[in-house]
C-alpha cells in the first residue's frame, strides 16, 4: 500500500465554518435540518412511550418516499412516510423475530440482516425479505452466521452480506482469534429483489488475508460499486478486501495501515485539551462506501487496538489518496461537540460514511458517533481530495447515514435511547437548498495558538455582556469539565466566535461548578459556583480577576447554606442601588427553608459584606421540575430571569425570560420572612429553540443583553455526555422587540 496523498484538513474545516464572510452566491447549497422524529412515536398504539427503541441502520425506497430503519431492541424494522419530509409519519413495523443489524431496499422488498445467535460460539442469522407495502416477512435466507451489514449492488443483481461472527469482548480481553471465523455471503436477486438462492447462499471465505488474526476474519461493513465489486472492512483485523460478486472471489486485499495524530485530546480526564498526540494508531475501519467504481471512503472508528479518529479515501489498489488526520477531532473541538470523556479512548469516533451526488455535486458524509455530528465534504477527485462544506448536528450516537439525492434529502439514524435520562433515539431529516451560509453552527471557536487546534469548549452555563463593546460577551463552562473556564465571545460575525479562554485558578475548592458570570466593574468578573451538599461543595460567589485567578470567595450565612439542596447558585448580576454596588444571585430551586414554589434571589452588598434575600415565584411544571437558570441586569433595579423546566425534545414546555424589579421591595435578612417579587413574562424562548427542527435542549443557561440592547441566549450541551452536543446561540433581537434566530 503506497500513500500517494495525505492531507490534514483541520485548518480548512474550521476556516470555512468560522469565517464571517460567507459567500452569498445563489449557487451555494447547504443542508438544513427540517425534521426530527423520535423512534418511540413508531410504537404500536397503547405501548409505553418509555419503551427502549433504536434507530441504527437506515435506508430508503428507490423513490425516496419511505425510510426504513432497524430497531434492534424491538426486533423490528420501522417504516416512515416522508412524502412530506418536514412532517415524517410512522407507517408501522415489521416484526423479525431476531435482532436486525442492517437493511437495504431493492425493488419492492426490504432485505434485512437478522442476528439470532445463541452465543458468541454459536452464531446464527439470516436475511429477512420483507414486503415494503404490507411489511410482511416473505422469506428468511440462512447466511451461515451472524450478519452485520448488507449491501445491494446498484443494478439489483446481488446482495452482499458481511457475516461477522463477532468476538466476545469479555473473553481474554477481547483478543483475537476467537472461532468461528466470519465470511461474506452472497444472495443472487431476481428482478423483484427476491433472492433466487435463498436456501443456498454463496459463501466467500476471508481467512488467510489479514496480518492480524488471519484465521479469524470479522467482516464489519460492505459496500458495492457499479462493477459489482464489494469492498469489505475487517475492522478488528485492520484489513480491507475486495470481492467480485458475480464469481464470488476475492480480487484484492490490503492492510488498513496506521496513522499518527498531533494536537488532539488524549488525557484520561474530562478536558478539551488538545495537547496530546498518538503514534501509529491502526485505522480499524468500520463503515465503508464507494465514491465511484475506483475509490471508496472508510470511517476509522476502531474497535480493538485502534481507531485513528478520522476517515480515509482509498483507491481499489489499496493506495491512500487522502486521510483526514486530526480534522474530525478539531471539528469537535471547534463546535463544542468534543466528547471529553472519550478523549483517552477513540475521541470523536467516526463510524459511518455515505456518498451521494446532489445536483452534480459529489458529497461525502462522515459521522461522529461520540461527537454527535456529521461532516459533509465535496469530493474533489483523486487529486484535490475532499473539501469541507459544513457540519450537521444530530441526535445522540448517530449510526446510520443515507443519501437521497433525487429529493435533495439526507437522513441520519441516532441510536442512543433512555427515557429516564431524557435521551431518545431519533431520525433526523435534512434538505439541501440555496443559502448564504449554513444554518449551523451558531457558535464556534478559533484556533488556539498554543496548540494549533481550536479552543475546546462546551457546557455553556452562563453569559454576560461587555458594557462598552456591543460585540463582546463572556461565558463560563460548568462542572462537567475538570477545569472551569471563562470564554470571550465575539458576536460581530456569524457564527459567533470564541476567541479566548482562561482557566479558573486559585481558591479553596478542588472543583468549581460555574453557573453564572457578570462583569464586576473592576476589570474582572463576578462568577457563581453551584454547590452540592452531597459532595461537600459550597455555593460560592467568586470575585475573579481577568486572568481567571480567584481574588475572593464569598459564602452564604451558615444558616442559609445549611438549608441548601444540590440545586444552587445559577446566575449572577451586578447592579447599583442608590449608588451602592450590589450583586444579585439566582438560586435554581427551592431549598429546605423555602415554601414550595418560591425560590431565593440572594443580594450581596460588598461594602458591608452582607447578604439579604427575596423570594421569586416559580411556574408550575407540567412534567418534571421548574427552576431558574440565569439572572441579568436590565439597568437600575430591573432584571431578566431565565426560568425553565428540565424537559427536552417534544416534552419541553417552559423556556422563558421574565422581568422582575426590586423597586419598592426591601430584601430581608436570613431567618426573616422574605418578600415575594412580582414578575412579568418578557420572552418565550421555545419558538427560537425549536426553529432548528432538532431535539429541543432542556438547558437554556445563559442570557445577556449587549451594550446596544440586543438579547442573546445560549444553551448548555452537557459536554456531549448523554446529550446531542448541539449548542444554540440564540440572537433574540432588541429588548422589548420581536425575537429572531
């Protein structure tokens, strides 16, 4: 295998997205998300909506009017009507009696790999043939083991089935070999898509090819080109094979090789610190897709000993034409989609690939399973290589990708599902059309000169405006990360850009949970750290210098602090009360000494080193709970307060901004009866949060009013942990005006 072209595309990837001067030519085309359908909506009538469902591998009928995806825990295929792609409608399910692993559609039938294995040592499975119109199983074709991927030839003559016979990861630390070996099965298809050799599927042995465990090949994914040649990845063997489907012979094979990476996160900590490097990491490719009859692309997720965190374009001879290097890692860092918990493992984990030609533009799609995004590239041929176009946000754990160019559509199946955690598997639908710039992202970071990688960020939990510069904001990240950070944001262009970051240093606590920030008029900041009595962490008001060093920690009176719950300090603002500087802090939910439905606003007077309090009346929760997320000065004694429920997706019911005033209100000391402030609704945030047609985030945590009176809000993406990772930076228009996105 001779590398003839290798190109690191991180500078290009970040530059295209972060640039403020996007081309407005009518010829520019970008994808925008137009719908997100949770899989639980496809359950039979009367079923518990909390039932675990999955969207894993997805495909479409030839006319692009129906989607079909696998739901492994439901042992079913799910059919979706997308005649109107902006209003997807579940059509029903096909029961398979086993775990579906992959699916494709040929003619009027869906062909699904079904795993029926009793154990790792007794793998079994078949290809189920399902009538698309009736969703009835017409036939079951034994493939001699556990099928993992199916792919039909473009002419509809063959179905290639990668039979993995996967290893037991708990046996001998998952080391290979583990019998029985996997293979490729071939079904010959009739004009209607029905297999003509259902009882006698052809078998292609793959033993003896790889340098890694040649006696135990584990085919992972398969794709077929216009010449009826199947490319098969053997992920754990770090190998790739080519098979002529007509003859059933291996026509070529080669190692997937290794990659070295620089400026990527590798520490076993929850950090977005791109100071690490990796040496000679086996690619261990997962998904594969032909670009044309001579080139294909692999997503190098890794599984056993490798995972190079990127994707590679190959020719059929095994030459590397292009390798993305650190680009996918840098993309995750720049867009707040970096899965910090996975930094020491496989990072963003590119897993799926797809290809389609849209209006003459050949596009390659690569997903990040852990970063929850899809990177879109324009194929530049063997000489130029892929050119970055845009990033698309997805549901949690995107698995299956499918291009529908005849309708300018692209779909993503996201498989993570836990009703208890508010994470639901879903299908995202995107449509390509003319636009001046991509709708996403709305916030990115610039390159950090120290590392050569983008500034890592996420979990935006507080927002403050510079009182003199209308284009400058400051934000903080919360306790998801091992180090708290203060970020500087430039809003003069679109998307807004994080231009600098400083770590919080000094202080007495081992860890800080920053949930609010405000400028303190002394060249530094007020910040609040949310306490948690269960972990021995106090609610603290912090005086922080511009360099991130803590000048002073201010605690609550002991009697008040002792009544705290784990839902503590959430926002902070400085204001003047008859010329006296004061600081007001919002508490998220009721504490032990609060009546139900009333939550504290705490007022600190620096000159007296004293606290006083008022009560704020909470809205009632339709589901879950309601609390405060932010408080922002509107001038004088008036404040904007973000109040929200803890629900996401279709269940999100309350995300709003309320105005309160301390005029005529006398805050009380600890232990006294607290006055209750009156509130009026300023702004409903839900329409703006739902405008992107994705999974509505539950946490809108930052709100600021710029020096020229513009309202801006930001959501907290929970550090991409059981969260989509999508951050919404919402430009809401002038105070008192009509909100816009």
